C-alpha cells in the first residue's frame, strides 16, 4: 500500500531550521519504574539527546515518586525551574494521584509555564483521564506525536479548548539497533520452543487491550486449522490495568488450546538481547484497531531489524504528514499493510507470503535525522 503523501504535505518539523531556545531551565517530570514503559524511555531519550546536542541549554530530568518525604525536594526544584514539562500517562498513577496535582498547583502559584507530552488519551481508563485532565487543561502547550491523539484531545468534552494547544512532533527511534548480538538463556529457550514451528510470528511492546493482542491468537488457531503450526511470540510484558486484560488473554489461550504455541517473554531490559530475540522471528504482526499511527514506537523498533512487518493500514493518509522519515518508509514499501476489515484468511495469507520471501531488505532509518527533526519540533513548541 502506498499512501498519497505529496511533498507539499510535509509542513513538518523536519523542514524547520535549527530552533534557538531560551536559556531557562526546563524540568521534565516522569515516573520511573522497574520495567520502563514507552513513555519513560521516550522521556529519558529526549532529555539525553537535548543535553548532548545543546550543552549550553538547561534540561533536567526529575523522577517523581509516591513518597511524601520526597515532595519538598520536588517542589523546590519546581520553584527553581523556568518551565515544567509533564509526560503522560503516568506509571502507577493510582499511587501518584495527588503528587502530580500538587506539583501542578505549585507550578501555577509560582507562575511557571507548564507543558505536557501526551502519548495516549481516549484509550486510557476514564478514571485515569479524569485524574490527568487538570494537568492537560492548565498546560500552555500539549505536545503529541500523532494526529490520532491530537484529534482525541480536540474532540474530548472534558478538555475544552485543548485541541488548539496541541503541537505535533515526529516520533524518533527510542531504541537504537545495537551491532552486537548475545544468545542468552531466554533466547535459547525461545529457539527450542519454536524450532518445530512452520512460522514464528512476533509482536513487540507492552501487552494491553489497545494493541488487540488477543486477535493474534485467532490467527494462530486459524493457521492450525490449515495444518500450519505457528508460534506467537509476544516480546514484552503485560501492563498493570483495571480491565483484567492479562487474565482475559490467558483464558483465551487456554480456550483455544494453543498454550504450547504462545510465548510471552516478559520485559527485556537489554537492547542487545532484544534484537537477538528479534532474529528468532519470521514476521512481525500488529493488528491495531485504529490502524497504524505515528505514535507506535514498537513498529519503529521492529523496522530496524531485517524481519518483515505486517500491520493494519493507517486510517488516514495525513497521519504521517508531520513525520517525513516515517512517511518515506511507507512510500518505499517498508511495511506490508492489511486492510482494517481483513478476515483471518487474508491476514494469514499475507503473513505467510512475506514470511517466505527469499530476500529481505532492512529499511534504512536515519536515527540522527529523525532525532534532529524531533528536537527542532520540540524546541519550537516550547
């Protein structure tokens, strides 16, 4: 599928000159966790890159916790900052329900401008959105990496006028492909578990309802009915949520009778091990209900490998107009698209076709160019 994305559509951050920034101190808030989520990885990578590229400017990362004893130090740093930047959604938000609101109040009383990076909105539980709404409403700028999210914000009846504050930033690669590979015990177990399979299908990233992971189970069962033994490998772990999705997932695996064909690796902290696991995969499959959007860092990470990626086609041709790098990959056929309403047979046929291709060409992703575009867009938004 080739999307009609003419050059004039790229009124994007990649076309901006290097943007001069004010000398004020910018404080990026995040919630650290033992298993870093995509938002935390994005934030840390962003601050590290800003510091490295603009050493004369002042960017600081401030982890926040649920411990009240840490609050005086956090509030002191807020008062010494010139701008406060939240990164949402927050991890462990139920334990952090009051802390972000107190930080927001302190920033407002001290007249420190607040900005927010929004990576998700409508897909969040309504209680979570309710808790985050004050931060979004009082932010001067809302930075998003996808028009899909900015449209949700603009159409939310909770966030009156918030759509006008949204600024688009192209999503840079937050995981760089390492040159080294390392065969760990986990890699050996995966190789042993899949060695008698006809096709090994992979899906990378956190496992939650919004990624429709259970739909991949239906593909596995369908292929079994065609006499094809498939393994589905979920490289990642389940997110903690209120909707009981992990139990629903595991119950469906048992009901379909494919327990020995479904593998969940758990969280992978090492990029070297991650890409070694990728080499055990024949084809990656993502069945996003909303189609591919520019916020899907998991797809970007998989494109770094030499494994083919099959994904639900974007619903809108303008989704990538702000992201020249991603749009060019699509135009060059780096992804294999399936229609949003594709049935099991169509998906299975496409999977098998690309998995059996003799020649695989690794898409060229210029990490530095993508990050330069992102830096310019972020600094322009500030």
